[in-house]
C-alpha cells in the first residue's frame, strides 16, 4: 500500500520560485494541448497511449514550441493522459448503472458491458448517448504543477542539517535547489505544486515504513458511528475526536463572515469599474480580494481536520481488530429543512476524510473494516428495536422508557447490523424500516398482556422500570 506525503519548501528564494513558476506555466500549456487533442470522443477512438502520443509529438515536432526539457513534457503528457483515463472511467460507472436500469437480459447486458469496457461505445446509439451525457469534454485548468521523474532529481543534506532538493530547470544541467522543511528525503516520482511563494513536494512511500504501521491493533470487534461534534463514537460509548465539531463550526462561521465582507468589496469594485474608475477597481481586486492568504488558511484548516479524524480512528483501532462502520460514500439527503446555518456547517462535514481514515488506518495496522447498512441505526433502540424519538444527542425509546445517548446507541446498532441476515449492505431504507417494524410486532405478541398478574401467568411480568431510566 502506498501513501502520499507532502514536504514543504522553507525560505525559498523569489528568483527560484519565479523560475519554477515559469516552468509550471509552460507545462500547463502541454496539459492543455493533451486535453484539447485527446480529451474527447476523437481521442478515445484513436486508442492512443501516452507513449504513442510522445512518439508522435517527437516525430511531428509539436513539443518544440513549449520550450521545456524532454523529460518534463513527457512526464506531463503521461500524467495528463492518466487524468483523461480516470475521467473516462468515472463516467463509465454512471453508464453501467444506466445499462442495469435499461434491460434485464443477461446477454444484452454482457454485450453492452463488453463494448463499454473495450471503448467501442460509439458504435451503439444508447451507449453513445449515455457517454455524451455523463462524460463532458474536459479542459485543463492546472498551470501550477511540475512532475519530476524519479531519476531526474537529487536530495542532499548540508552541514547544518537542512535538506536540499535539486530539480531540473528550463535549461539542461541547470538545477533549481529547493530547501525543504524536513530531513526525510523524498523518493519516487515527485509532484511539485506551487502555492503562492511556497512549493509543496508530493511523493509516495510504502505504508509499511510508517511508524503507525508498526502499532498493533486491538482484539475486539467494535461498531463506530460518525458524528459532527465528535469524529467517531464506538459501541462502548467512547467518543473520539471531540474537537471536530468546534473546528468545523468555527471555520464555517468565519468563512461566512469573511465571504460576506468580500462580497461587499467585490460589489464596490464592480461599481467602480462601471463608473470607469478602473484604478480603484484594480486596487480593490489586487489588495482586498486576493486568494493566497485564503488558500493558505484553508490548507491549515484541512490539515487540522485530517489530524483530528486520523487520531480518532487510531484510538478506535487501538481497541478493535474488526471495525464495523456504515458506508460513508453515500450522499446526504433531507437537509433542506434544517436551516441555512446548519446546512452551511454540515457542508463542511468531511465524511470523505473519515472514510479515507477508516480504510487506510485499518489496512496499515491489520484490522478488518466491515461496511454495513446504517439505515435507521440512529432512530432504533438497540435494546428493543423499536423506533424512538431523536432530540439532539438523545434518543427517547417509548417502549423501554430510557433516553439513550444517540451516537452510542447508533454504534451498538451498527455493530449488531454486521451479523443481521435480513439487512444487507444495499437493502433500501424503506425495506429496512419494514423489517424493523415486523420484528418489533413479532416480539410484542410474545409479551404478556397488560392486566396479567403473577397469579394468572405463573411469573412476574417484566415491564420497564421508569425509575431506572438512563440519561447519558
């Protein structure tokens, strides 16, 4: 398993950054040319690979006007062709679903799937319409990246312990040396991303080399439920990542206020431009509507959120050899009635990072990750199975007479859902609700009648004791 690590430049010379910026701009033209020629149906029909594209460009002299070294534009062509292939495969996922909805004939499905996989979908009218619908023509907007081959750079540590990365420039045998903030030399193919005066060096390492991969996992099986105020709640009732809600709420409120002020300044700039006061409009756009500081703050916020979520997942895996969780790849639904403030804060709820953390940490540390259907796990009581009333962090079960902590109750239900023979991962939510109601009705018929007594039943009726209600 490979994981991506990022090293940052420190105190980079403005002249060096300008040289890298010029090279990235020229390589952006290479990406645009690749997308223009091969990012459409004509490019797919030609069946060209990145190596064939490079050979054709060398023969036709297309690479000459770019003004960059051969290794630089060849790696950029390879990277752009890989992006086009990934974009095409993402569209094919939607087309496969459309094929499944269109016909139930196994032979017809097989024919369409085979044509789609072999990129012969232009010959079939239905497949052609679906691909044109889901695969829009792409355009390059990346002009700040440089891909460096593994054998084209060097990393040296100076006498003061600083690590210097030497990457090729625009001329042969002219290296640009970048001081890095780390002492671990990067390896493999590098991706340099320019961020407003600072260079990010993205590289991949083997997960087995990481210190977290050496930590053993626990011995138990736990269910976990994602949350907003905390990242995860396990079936033991433990809360992990309790600062997540504070981070998301404060950042959302700060962005709301800042964007309101930026909108006012943008309106002032537009008004000045309409009055032909272009100097004032230029000053506002240059000094008040910049993106460098905004992007830097957003990157710091994302780093803090990822640290909080990954730390929470590590604490869960410390106790669990098997983690049962819900499928976090589904979209949110039914949030329109929650109010604009709640919807704005939930928009920053990084459940994709939680899914990534669960998958990566479980694989690195040797624990098993089991996905289950989480429909109605937050609304059903884990003791009796009846649907209760959710209010904030509490779930009131009218049958048991107990107020459960909602997230802990959901984690227990998720843990039980792993061995449920009737509810599969992709069972529709309305069928899950019907199954839960049928179970509670069946259990209710086995209970003694309300007016039964020890004399008539031979034993004492086991009714919930409201004096022992739990208010966790």
